[in-house]
C-alpha cells in the first residue's frame, strides 16, 4: 500500500511511476499538506487514517 496525503500527490506519483505502481494500492488520505514537519496534530491524523487501513 502506498499512502498519499492529497490527490495531487497521488496524481504526481501515477504520472511519474505508472509501471512501478501497477498492481499496487494507492490511497489518498485527504489530509491537506499544510502541516509542519512532525506536527503532533498531523501525526495523530496519520495514525488515525493509516491505522484504519492497516488495522492498527
């Protein structure tokens, strides 16, 4: 599984790496990319959204 915060990130990956992404699950978390690095709020959002997919 490959996780992206925004749709534009997923689109960029699909444009640059179509062969590498073939058969892989690309998920958009719908989290705006306007947080600072290691922002505690962002970390919690990521844990919640990714944990849902990974059953953490």
